[in-house]
């Protein structure tokens, strides 16, 4: 079980009912909740167990990434991750201000009891938890009705516990789907409580930032890109993270619903417009990442992350400015983790 868990949210609003529910739960479990604001606010956050970082306060952070991040963008959440890493986090949980915990929400362990799925190129994991026509935001449109993407348990599956440093929970009521689904099929929705599943390396499925668990091996992969729309930043991150995770021989775990979403007001047509780059480029991004030769081992995670962005910049998916942000992020992560390791060693030496 985690000794230093942190939770991170970015918002421009006063405390929502969802955040109040989560804050109460986190407070009872001793989990600090970091609130990362932006230019529109919030400017105060009178909620027990939370720690607000306004845009002005963020300027005091000693991170190379801090001065390079754009304002009015979801990627400011990166600063919350860095604050948590700098405080010695051994688990980072992220969610959004319109998600609230279900009764079954609990602090997770990197060892997860899972059903291992048969290897696929694309997997529509939502179809493991529902027989309805539904798919995760970021799944290529051409894969929506392709039954080859419907997940199946591996014949050799034994339901064992597997180590997974990135885990994704699902959301009931208003799940994370794309604008096409909402424009055509929108309704209140509930998934079934099926067993958790593990995607083997080589299998792609987009995951989001709405109820997602990260352990230290994967901390460098938390990076949210800035030079893309807010509807694609966590999705394109998920593709890059999966590709790097495979070099550690790990796959992503998906859990049955653990939150429900009371979705903030959205313009579906604006969402659609912001998702168009994904509809056109998701499959190409994956092909670019598949062609890469990366290095195995946890010591190469940051180097592999940079290599992924170098390839995507060369392919025209990101501008060169994104790469400078990634490098600054990796430098910050390395420095923070080195400081934390030195402090931990000092504590051990001091007890000898």
C-alpha cells in the first residue's frame, strides 16, 4: 500500500460538489489534494484537505517547465504532478473537477488482480464492461464497429495479480467518450462491474486523465503535451505512455467504474472541432510510435519519452516547441527524484 499518495486536479472553478466529495474522502485517508488553477481562477479554495496553487503562486515554483507552460491550457496540471513528485509521492492519482467517487472507490495497489486480454492491435476496452455501442475517446473511428477490437480473455488467463504502474478506472453516468458518440448516441450510461483487465504490450487502447493511477516507474510518462487541443492532450499522452511502458514489459490495467461524472457544460461542436486532429491522426501517431526502437529498463523511461516526441515532431504531429517542454519536464523529474532519493538515503543513514 502507498505511503505517500497524492491527488491532482486542475480547475478554474470554485469547489464543485464532485471535488467536495473527493476532498472529504481524501482527507479521511490522509491524501493531499493539489488544486492547480489557471488565469481564470480559482483564487481561493476553502476546502479541508486541499492545497490551491493559483497561477500567481505557480510562478514561485522552481521548475524549468514552469515558465514554458502556456496559460489557459489543461497541461498546467503538469505542475501538480511535479509538486507531488518533489514531495516524495509514491502514488499519484488524478481526476477532474466533475468526477466524484463511487462507493467502491479505494486507494489502489500496483499489484492488480486482472484478467489478461488476448493481444490485439486496437482494443475497445469499453466493450469488456458493456455490450452497448460505446468506445473510449481516442479510439480510431474506423475501429468502432470492428469486432476484432472487442476484448477477449486470454485462453491462458489465470486471474493472477500483475504489476501495473498505470491503471485507469471507468466513469459512470457520463463516461469519457468522444463528441461523435455524444452527438449521435448521448445518454446516461452505466458500465457493468466486470473484472479488471490487463492489456498486453503491443495492444493499444486510449486512456484518459479522469480517474487514473500512476506509480513511480511511470511518473515521467505523466507529461501532458501543450501544443495540441485540450481534448487530445491526455489521449496522445496515453499512446506515448503505452509505447514507453512496453519497454518495461508492462501493460495498462482498466478497472470497472470507480467514479461518476457530472459533466461540466460543453459545446459538443467545439469538442468535435477539438477532436478532429485525433480523428485524422490517432492511427498515424500509433504507427509512428510502433516504428520506434526504444531502450528497455526503468532508467530509460525519460529518454524513451523524449525519443517518442522527437519522432512525433519529425512526423508533424507536434511543433518543435513541444520538444523543449518535454526536455524541461524530464530535467525537472530527474532533479526532483534525485533530491527525494538523497533525502530518503539520509533518513536511512541517520537511523544506522
